């Protein structure tokens, strides 16, 4: 009985102890909740984000303005040989790629028919030469001599009749002859005078009219025969295709036996030892150039640019594009360059030996055309600064005012960057500091 009472007292004591512990636990939790709520209301300040950019210091050095344009390589001389007669090709003496010289025989067309016609014309021409020689050396001189002899004879006969009339007149006065003898002499004198006049007129006609007409007729016949002969010979020559220039055969569309037609090129010859890059540039740029200026031609597939020189600056604007055509001469004796290749040309223009220059990528252009750059200060903050530009090269530009070599100009990352932005300057590869900011 006593033991049972003792156990009940122990249980009662444990229950009261547990109740007290639970009350203290609730009190502790209640006190902790305000502390937690107070701690939850306090926020930590996040570090300000930095914009990574790349920047450089402006350099001082030489800068040369390069005028760039697209161009096409063309031959310095070209000839598309078109036959003047239509005939089958008898034989070709060249292939594509053959180097030829001016006057060299390239092909022959069938010419048997025209060669026969030329032979016939040659015979007619030789006959006309013989007729001309006969007329000028025999017939015309003989006709003149005959007319002169007739005139001389008529003059002698006239003189004789004049002497007879004078003699009979004297005899009639002496009564030695009858009147009819004198009348007969006078009639004969009149006939002699008429015959002499006719002989003189004939002589004049032969020497002044007939001789010249006969000479002109002989000359005309000779010239006609000569013209026909030369025309026939020309037809034969047209069947022989020769190169008008030195160069290389670049096209030969037909084969032997096929018919060559007038109006269609049979062969194309190009002089490719020197090529010409023809480009069009603005008038203001063309005014900076002169014949002999150095240039470079960038050819696709070639690692190094080909050297060139300005050989022509057109004196007139192109009416369609209002640009100026320029020619650049390029040495192509090696044959590495091909006609028709599209290329880019770069011509050295104005230059400045001591210029403050920055990469062209650093320049920002506003909608109103104004130019500016972003400069990083010692505090690492980017500021926009207006600049005045000078000569522009391929990837760099001269700055006339706005920045100095001591400034740090952003080259990459400036586009869309707000004025006053905190930046971090780093290199393109390892993000190491390039100077001017942390």
C-alpha cells in the first residue's frame, strides 16, 4: 500500500516537471519570433554590376587615307576576231591558251572558190595592163604623129598653091597666060587652105582631146581590172585568220570542219601580261588621285595583295552614276590573275605623319551625323565625348580634337552604353586590364 502511494507521488512530480519545461519552451519560442521577424526585415546591398569593355589609348603615328572600291580585272588589249566571209574552217593552228603574236596565222577557211576567182581577176588585170601599155606607148603616139604629118603636108600644099597664085598673077599681068589659069590656081589655093584648116583641127583633136580620152579610157580599164583583182585577193586573204595583237587565245568555240559565219567571233585574243582593274569612285576621292599613284588589288584566293598603279583617271563623270572611272595597271606576266575576276582595290591618298589615331570601331555616329567616343575615366566610369575626325584608313581614323593619347577610349562594348556606366576594361582574350579602369 505504502509502495503504491510512493509511485503515484513520483509520477505526479514528473508530470509537473514536464509541464514547467513545456511552458518555458513556449515562452522561448514566443520571444524568438519577434527576433526572427526583425532579422527578416533587414536586406543586404548587392554589389553594382560592371560592364566589360575593351579599350585602348590613342596612338600618335603616321596614317594614310586609302580609297577603296570594287573592280573587275580586264585585259589591257582584246580582240574578238570575226571572219569577213562565211566558210568552213579548213584548219586551226592554235588552241585555247596559245600565246600568239600580231600577224600570226591562227586559222584558214576553205578558199578554193575564191582563189579561183582571184586567179581569173588576175588574168584580166594583166590584160588591162597590156592594153594600157599599148595605148600609151603605141596607139596614142602614132595617132598624134599621123595627125602632125597630115597637118604638115596640108601646110606645104597651101604654101605651094599660094606661090602658084602669085606667079600666075604676075604672068597674067604680062599677058603670058589666060585668066582661067589664074582662076584655077586661086581655086586650088582655096582648097589647100581648107585642107590645112581641117588638118590643124584634126591635129588639135588628136593631141588635146582624143589622146587624153584614150589615155583616160586605158587608165579606167586598168583601174577597174586592178580593183577586181584586189577585191578577189582580199577575199582570199579574208580566209586566212591572223592575230591583230600580241596575246593569248582565250576562246575558240569551233572545231575544224565547222562553218565560221560573219558576225560571230571565231577566236578571241587577249593581252593578259598586264591587266587593268576598272573601278568607279566618287568625284571628291578622284580629285585626290593622279596617274602613277601606288595602289593594291585584293584578289580572292591570294594571301597577299597585288601591287598596282593608277594608269587612268577619267576626265569626265559617268552620266549614269556621276562617278569617276579609274584604271589600275597590274603586272600579270606570271599569269596568276584571271580576266573577269572581281577584286577590291585600295589606293593610297592623303597622309599625315604625326596624327592622333584610334580604331575606327571606337567611333559612334549619331542620327544627326555627329561623332563621339566613350572614354573611361580614372574612376572606371565611361563618359561620352564628342570628337572631330580627319583622315580615315581601313580600320583606324585620325582624331583632330576630342581625345588625347592619355585618354582610354572604348573600342568594343561602347555601342548602346549609357553615359556614366561603370565599366571593367579587359583584353579580348584573358580579360586583363588594358589601363584606365579597374
